[in-house]
C-alpha cells in the first residue's frame, strides 16, 4: 500500500505542476499572436477538485471522499480535511487550506481575511483545528515553474528545490504562514515548504501507520511549531467522520453545519493505511 500511495502522491503533484506550466504559457490577450506570456491564472478550487478526484481514482480501494455543499465552506471552512487510520484503529487528521501561486510568484490570497469576521484565514484554520479531536492545520500550496537560482535560498533548500522542481503540491504549516505575515512570495516561503508526497513516501517501511505519518510531519512541516508538536494520535475520529463511514451523514445544510461544529469544509477524505 505504501508504494501505491507514494506513486499516487508523486503523480498527482507532477500533474498539478504540468497544469501550472501550461497555464503559464498562455498569451494574454489570448487572441494576439504577438502578446506576451502573462499566463492564465488557474483557480485553486479547480486544482483542489482535481487533486481530490485523482486521489479517488488512484487510491479508491482505500479512501472515501465526501463533498459538502458550497454553503458549508463559504464562511470559515477549510478546503478539505484528510483523516487517516490504520489497523490499530488510531486516527490522525489534517485540516487543509489550499492556495495557488500566481504568475509573478505571489500567493495573493495567502493572508486573506474572512469576510464579516475580521480574522485571517490561517487564524480560523488554527483555531478550528484545536477542537477535539485535534488535527494539524496545514496549507497545500500549488506551485508551477518559477526560476530559483543557487544562492537565492540556502543550499539545503536549493537541493530540495532541484530534487522536486517538477512537483506542484507542497505543504507548509499554518503556524509558519502566521509567522511570515505579510510575506507571500514563493522566495520567502521556499525554506519552509515540503513536498506533499513525503508524508507517505518518506517513512522507510513497507507498511506505514498513522504514527509514522505524524512523526514525518512533526519532523518536517511542523518542525519548531510547539503547538503542532503537542498533537497526538486520536483514539477515535470526529463524529462526522464516523457518520460518513457509516453512510449516515444528514442531508440538510443546517444539520450538516451543526454536526461539523465549526469545522466546515469542502471535501472530506478518509484514508485507510491498512
């Protein structure tokens, strides 16, 4: 199973990078043959839906996907939650916000404030992740071709860039986004970004457990984040995850919102590691 997951995560990340590469080659205005390559700005929702569908296609034997009505995510919701479990019956949750890089290397909505609440999106993500059972607040960044020269970032991070420079999916801690405010250029973010497939590829075991995944994340994405270091494996998932597994999620938006208890989201992914 580890090999299947690792291959799937690598392939999806590469395909996202290819989408971003194609978008960057679009002339603007599109009908002018001599127009400069300003690039097409993809929507992060498009890539997020693509990532979720590709996970379902490649790993459908051991994941379940649930998509909630758009009204559920509209106010304070995350783009998705990923809950992992294994043969031990233990659980680990990731509460995920997705952001896409613009043609100029800027993540324009990285420090977005939630309308009518006057709080940053990362602040709401961190707060909602602290509810019981706790999960890890994390950003999934969609990245395309961008020139990074040796010397522009530290050598260890440049080596990571060269090794994974055709990958489109990268993790970064929500706590790190908070510390970096108002910076939003990829050159400021690179030293804190980690390839998303490492979550399932880096544990050097034939079989991986939720504890292996947690240790990898704590030692990479969340290294130095004291709050994240205190997150532990849960004995049981949130009630909405259990109801989703049993096929008993309510139909009405009001009942769903009440069930989620401030953890509204667009997609829910439940992954069994075996």
